[in-house]
C-alpha cells in the first residue's frame, strides 16, 4: 500500500459517517462518552481537512477516484478550493459538539443523546461529501444524508411543534431533493454520464436542448429551496428556531449552504456546457436583493431571539445569492467568502443565544432585559456577532459585504449595490433592539438576575468563535486570496 | 517625504489598550482613572512627537493589512490629519479630567470611560486614515462606540435618542460605504491623494452619485442641515460626552471626512470643473443661517449649543467647498477654533448644571456672580463665536472672507456677517442675564452636588450655597479644564505659535493640497 | 408511441409526477401529502428506468444465453439506491407525523395551521 | 390558494412536457445514454468485477461510494426515528373530544396492530423459513443473478414485519437480540468502511477490489462481506424502524 494524500480525501466524508454508526455502540456504556467520541471524530476530521487544505495550497487540487475507477466510470471526489469548505465545516462541528455536551442535559433526554450525536456526525459527513463530490448522483445521496439528519435534528428536542416544523422542512426539502434527482436523471438520459464535468463536456459537444436547460433550471430551483432564498424560505424560520441551539447553529450556518454549494455546481455545469442561464441569474440577483431586505425586515418583528437569527439567515443568503448572480470576480469571491463568514457569524450567534437560553430558560427579548449584566462574556460575544452580521467594519461580515458590493458597483449594477448596502440597515434595527435589551434596560425577570455564565465547555467555543469574527474581519484578505483562483476558473468557464 | 513609522498606528492603539484596561479595572476607581489619564497623556505625547517631523515636511505612514490590491488598512499622518489628531488628543486630556469630576457618581463608569477611550481612539484613527476604507472602518466604529455613551442614562428618553442617533449615523455609514465602493470601482484605489484620485473619465453622472453618496454619508455626522436631526436629540448624553463627541470628535469627523472627499478623493481641480461643490456650499450657507435662527429659539442650553454647533460646522463645510487655498485654511483652522470654543461652553454649561441644576438659558440670571470663572470662560467662547478679533473665531472668519473674495463669492461675506449677528443674538443675552440679571425667587431644582461633600471645593461651595447669589464656583476638576480651553481660545486667536497647534501645520496641509510651494519646502 | 409530441412512456412519467404533485399541494391530510411525495418519487424512478431501457434488450445480467443487447445497468443501480432513500425519508416523515398526531390530535394541515 | 396549487401543477406539467419532448427517443440502442458509461460497464464489467449481475457490479464496485452513502442514508433514517421523542405521550386532555383523524394511535404496546386470521398466521409461519432462505439466496447469489444485499434486506425486513404482525412485537423482537442491535444496525456503514480500507491496502484505492485473477477468492470474500453488511444491517434497520414507529 502506498499512502497518497489524494486517497485521504476519501476518508474525509467516510470518517464521520462510519463513526456515526459507532456512536450508539459507544453510548451503550455511557451516554456522555458518546459526546466525547463525537468530539474526537470531528476533531480528527477537521485535522485531516486542514492537512488536506495545506497540501492543496502547496500542490494544487487533490482528486480521488473511488475504487480506482477513473471518472466518468467511477465516482470522483475533488478536494479543490471549493471542496476545502469541508475544513471549516469540520472545525465548526468540533466547536458545536462540545457546546452540545452540557446543552443537551437540559433539553434532550439522556437516552436520545446517542442519536443526537450520531445525527451530528452524519450531518457533517454528508456536508463534506456534498462539497467534495463531482458526481451528480453522489451529490444527491450526500444531500439526502444531510437532509434526513437535519429533519431529525430539528425535532430531536421538541415535542409536537418541533415535529410539525420538521415535517414542513421535510416536505419542502424532499420536493427539492426530488427535483435534484429528476435533473440528474434528465442529464443522465441526455448524456449517459453522471460525472459533472463529463456531463458538461458532453452537453457542450451536443446540440443545445431545452431538456438540458430544464435540468439545470430544476437543479437551480432545488438548490434555491435548500438555500431558503426568499420566496422559498417558508420552511426555514420555524425549523431553525425550534431546533436546539447547537442544531440551529449547524442548520443555519452550514446546512443551508448546501444550496449555495449546489448553485456553484450549477454554475460550473452551465459554464462548462455553455448553456446560458442569463435570465436565471437575473432572477437570482433580483431575488437575492429582495431577500436581503425582506429577511431583515421580517426579523425586525420577532421577539424570539432565535427566530430573529433565523430570519437574518434568509437575509444573508440573499447576499450570497446576489453575489453569485452578479457573476463578476469580486462579487463571486465575496459571496463565497460570505459562505464562510456567515457560517462563522451565525454559529457564533446561535451558540451565544443558546447559552443565554440555557442559562436563563428565557428566549424572548422582552424577558431577557438586562441579561448583559449577568452574562457579560456571552453577551459580548453575541454583540460582536451582531456587529459582524450587520457588516460593521472591521468584522468578518464587512469583508464579504464590501466585496459583493464592489462587484455590484463594478458591474454597473448600482441599484443592487445600494440594496446590499442599505439592506443591512434593516438588520441593524433589530440588533439595536437586542443590544438595548441586553445592556441598557433593567432586568424584569428573576431568572435573568440569578443567571451565571455557562460552563466553559459552552463558553469556550462561543468566545473563540466571537474572536474569530473579529480576526477574520481583519485578515479576510487571506480568505479572499484563497478563493480567488477558483472563482477565476468558474467565471472563465462561464465567459467562454 | 514619506517615512515608514509605527506612530500613526500607535496613536489609536493606545486608547484601545486603555479601554481594555479601564474595563479590566472596573470597580477600582484609582486604576480606572489612572489608565484613562495615562492613555490620554500618552496619546497626546505620541501625536505631539510627530509634530516636529511633520513641520519639517515628513509624512509618517504605517501600512497594516492589505485586503486585495488597492484595498488596504493603512495609516498615514499628513499635516491635515495630524492637525485634527492634535485637536482631538489635546481635548481628550482636558475632557478626561473634566469627565472624572463630572461622572463621579454616575453609574456604569467603567463602561463610560471604556467607550470614551474607544471613541477618541477611533477619532484619531479617522485623522490618520490613509484611505477611504480605513476612514470608513473608524467612522463606523465611532458610531458604535458613541452609542453606549449616548444612551448612558438608560432612560427611555436616552434610548429613544440613541435609536435616532444610530438611524442617522448608520444610514450615513451606509452611504459612505456605497460611495467608497463606487470610488473604488471608478478609480481602482482608495488612497487619498493631494490631487484627488477620481478623474473625469469616470463619467459625470457616476461622479455625481459618488459625490452625493460620500457627502451625504459624512454630512450626517457633520450635521449639515437636512441631516442634522440627531444632534440636538443626542444631547441627552452626559455633558462630557456631548462636549467631546458632539462638539468635537463625531461631528468633526464628519467635517474632516467631507474635506477629505473634496480635496483628496475628488481634488479641487476636478470639483471646480464639475461644479458640485457650489451646491454643497449653498447648502452649508443655508445651514449656517437656519441653524442660527433655530438656536435663537432654544431655551435649553445644551440644545442651543447643539444648534450653534450645527451652524459652526456648516461654516467649515462652506469654507471647504469654496475650493480656494485661503478658504481651505479657514476650514482647517476652524476645526481647532470651533472645537476649543464649543467645548469651553459645554464645560461651562455642565458645571452650571452640576452646581445649580440649571439647564435653561432663562434660568441663568445672576449665575455670573455665582460662578465668575466658569461664566468668564463661557463669555470668552461666546465672543469667539461672534468673531471678535483676538479670539479664535475671528481667525476663521478672516481667512474665510479672504478665501471667499478669491472665489468671487461675495454673498458669502453676507452670510458671515449675518451669522455673526445671530451668534451675538443668541449668546449675548445669556451673558447679559448671567451678569446683570436678577435672580427670580423661584423654587429651583437643586444641583446634583448640593449638600453631599466629596471634595474640598464643594464643602466651601455648599456652605455658601444657602445664601442666594453667593459665590459657588465649580470644583477644580471641572473648572481647570474649562479655563484651559478658554485660554486656548484666546491663544488661537492671538498668536500663530500656539503650543501644540501651530497654524503652520494647517498651512502645510493647505499647501500640500493645492500643490503650492510650502513654507518649509 | 408518441402522444402530444412526447413519447408515451415519458408522458406517463409526467402524468404520474403531476398526480403526486397535486396530492402534495392540495391534500390537507399529511399522510396523503406524504403519499403524493412517494408517487412523485416513483414517477422519477420510472423515468430513470425508462431512460435506461432498450427495446428488446435483456436485463444487464450476463449469463449464458442472454444478449447481445442489454439494458443500461446504471439506472437500475440508481433506482435501487433511490428507493432506499425514499424509504428512509418516508420513515422519518411517518415518525414525525406520529409525533404531530400525538401532540395536536390531528394530521390535517387545515387544522394544524390554527393551532399554536 | 386553491387555484395556486392547480396552477403550480399545470405549470409543472407544461415544463416537464417541454423538457421530455426533447429527449432522445427512448429504447434506441444508439442513444447517448447507452453508448457512454453504461456501454463500458456492459462490455468490460464481467471481466473487471467478476460479477455477472452488472447492476450489482455497478452498485458495489463501480459506484461503491454511492452504495456506501445509501446504507448511511438508511442508517440515518433509523437514527432519525430513534432520535424523535416517543409518539405515544399524547396530551392527556385531547383524547376524547377530538377523534383521531387517522387510526394512528395504538391501543397498547403489547397488542397486535391488526387482528390476523389464523389462516394467515399459519401461512406466515409456514412460509417463514422459505422466505428466509430466499432472502439468503438472493444475498449470496446477488452478484451473478437477480438480487443483492438490499433486496435481501428488504425480504428479511418484510419477513420480520410479517412475524411481528402475526406473533406480536415481543416475539418478533426476540429475533434481533437487544444487545446485538447496536452492532448489527451499524453493519452497513462499517462493512463498507472496513472493506474499503482493505481495498485501499490491497489496491491503493479506497473501495477498490483486487482485479487480478489470482485474488479471485479474496475479491469474492470482500464482496460477500459487503453484501452481508448491507443485508443484515439493512434488515435490522428495517426491523427497528418498524418497532420504533409505534412502541
């Protein structure tokens, strides 16, 4: 056996997925041990992903042909600059899982912990597989792993209301999955291949057909549903707000991004096959701009902090989609950087909100007055996250807003530029209310006065993430430089 | 000559560090005060240490982070920036002392002094910003850092004021962001240059949009008339905050931003060709007059001060928009002149309120006999605003008028004259009443300091307080800063060689901008 | 056979798909919605198998006496996989519906909407 | 809302018609779908994989990773169902005045869901062993004849459900011992990970199978191991899904 780094790419999704099967076995002895085991697995996955990222920067993309069958005859996983998204994915999970250790004690009965941790690992494995694979059918399967585990994670803690939210999520999610499957089937029927680039090449070589356009369009619609772009967002707020906070963090920060990764795959397909999606990208931009404003606008009326965070996800997806739709270098780079930044910020916010809810048992702004005094560290993290999500400099959110905006203006789309810049103001209205509540109002509830800072297993991740929001804001250029070559390739293909 | 140096970065960092230390010190009064003062002095020293070099023609710059080509966070202390930094950091020392006295019994002092330090830090950051991005970053930070100070009282009124303040300034920030982005896509860079970075090739319409976005953005902070709504309302903040932030740091940052836009982003030549500046000038002229009239109608002192501030800021904006060297000089020196005069007035008002609880102009009868030094300083500032020779305000008006004549803007002289008259109309009655007015026998609200003795001054004051009309001067911590500022007002008006704030730097700034042969080169 | 310009096998897929979609969209009962989803899934599977078949070909099992034409094995593999996925989703959905029924006492969307 | 749903269906129908109208005529051997990847599998599949059933060859060898994800999907379904709170803890107050919309509520944990006639019960008991043998055959001969791991899992699962219906859940549950469940349910993903690693060691490619004729037995063993993992794991998961759903 010769060790090669590209073979290690295969282990990246397999490690968490196989470990997920072991979680119930570990938990049989001790439910708490399952948490530790899961943490170790996420940590290993993150380490592997980071190691691969370093190889990637040094040597270029790593490709593994599973089973040794060269594409298009086998399944190909690519660890390129887009696939490197799996490194932050695993890292975020490695921060969320320790947070969940203590969080679960108050919200999920002990006998279901094993299932919870297994679902987390399945979710991670699915997300990684989704971002690595360039095989369309494989993409569908990875998406289903993510989806099924997400549906269950939404309902894991709650009772009926959570189940209802999860079912709404499931019904819409399944239709979108079905659209993906249909599109894959259509593309297969047209080309006889399943490898994304092979499909695109064969489409480019054949005569343009409405069927191919239909396939791409239904892929795009499906991913737009997964990404919860504005008019198709209805499933998101309830699901993300009702889920336990570590789950909300994962769902809102990471899982919705499969829609975005999927859209990038559609862009690759369209670019390589020469199918013009002009009308569609116009629509994307318009919906993105509307989503920015509407998501923020709807967030204003929420009293529940998690519901507010959920709506802000809709707004942020608007940023990303607008950036992708603009299809100019700065905007697309900004959008892809925002995929990371939004994940970082949203995980920070949901974990901080989770800490507050866990320590006080309250979740509406009206009840949480004055909590900034009893939970100073957690609330400071929340504040930093809020500043970042609004896009105030020099936080992480600013970098992405800056580049997407720059793209809009340099593409001559001044209206979209202004929509982007001013949409954030709506978001700010809400966060000001939140900050006022936390810091500048007297406590009205005893739970708030009596609250103490959460244990370190919860506080540590929150503080680390909040610090990262700031650091990434200052050194966002590195992210940008990392993603720019990939964007160049993507746009070069689309331009040809 | 460009010199690589850490000091432009160090200056804002000092007070960031201080903010952290203040928060760490928290309950410990001594260390909190120590760190606050320490940082103020240290920063002044850092800024002052750059003065000789700048006078010799050096420009210190510190690149920090490059985000992408043409976009970086970098600091650069040119003459104009240094001048602005000198004004703020000198005033910070003074205000810190005042604030220590004033906030003695307020709640949440750690938060107050922490954010106070951050505010000043960001102001210096604005002064030393090398490009629009850095400027924008500190501009937004300033907004955020001021907010806790505005809502410090945590009353519903303060929260409402805070909300209005944020709405205005965040919208302003968004305009600056949009303007910066458009500038970047039109010019390919954001670094300020003496001749401007934009060119006619960007297209007149684009340039108009950029100009409007940037001027509106900075104009919100500079409180140009239709955008001024937040300033009077934000006066609910404690007096040192109103003084430093709403007479100096925040609003001056706006004016500073506008001048940067006019001279270093567009450039005097380009703007002269485009003619946008004259609209801005007209707007500023209106602001001067309307705000003065509004000030006349305010009885509450701080609100009157606020409208006076609006009017005075517009003077600087108007001067900058005339695009002639002398007017530009006026705009630069006005930064200092107005700041010192206005802060003197705020200090005086704050002291009066502290001692007697009086907040309205109509209540001030006889106060001049009670607090002679405080009201003396107040009078000096008022005279400066009216524009009497030997006071700082006169210098501004002098250069401005000369500049206006150069620009053939005779109407501007009329505006100046009217403004002086209006200033006289709203300051002199107060002074008159203070010295000659008879105290009406009314049940007055008592000042916060009556009765409870904390320092020596107050004991004396408290003892005499009972006898109406007796002397009850403010304690030294409040009085000394007031007097220092008043002294500066006179110094600035009489001599060019004010320690720390020589007119020659302002001259260098103007020479640099207009590409003239400077006095030292 | 061609009907409305579309191969009749594909037409069957379209009809089946739309029947499922109609059930999903218009039925108030959650179980019926789920059935609609399953019908849609079946439609897509049928489409896949149709796309992979060849007139008169043998199943892709190369034992003695078969050939020379074989159906494409990939769609079969995909459909097999797809069925398992569909079963999994259905299982989760059913479990959720049981939950909803236990909590609300109903699985009619019309009634659920009014409930907290 | 009424017409919106209908409109959606009509639009979907129109779009789909437009899309499929353009497809290459189905059933023609020269369509691109038949001449590309599939053709190669048909041509060289037997030689490359040693399997006559090319569907199984695709599932296990060419696209083994898909199948890995597939067993993961069904495993997630089980975990998902287990993760949900038990359904029977309905609110005590809503039992009487609101009649159940569908007969979802079970009467009691130990009772049969459906009353089964003795004839059916007898037939199930009679056929049970044959069904089991059929499932095993389908598993073992899956790579040369119709069948395979999943089919076998489905048959086993169906058999389990039939037994549970006839003999009661408790009796059926004995078929899958409680202590072994967590191991058996994990067999699918684990066997893939294990055999994948073995393949990696032997061939240098994850999920690879040794191709040379000498390693025939080894390859056969690996394939059967994966098939057993899929079948047993899948069957246990299906059985548990059934049990978890209502008790």
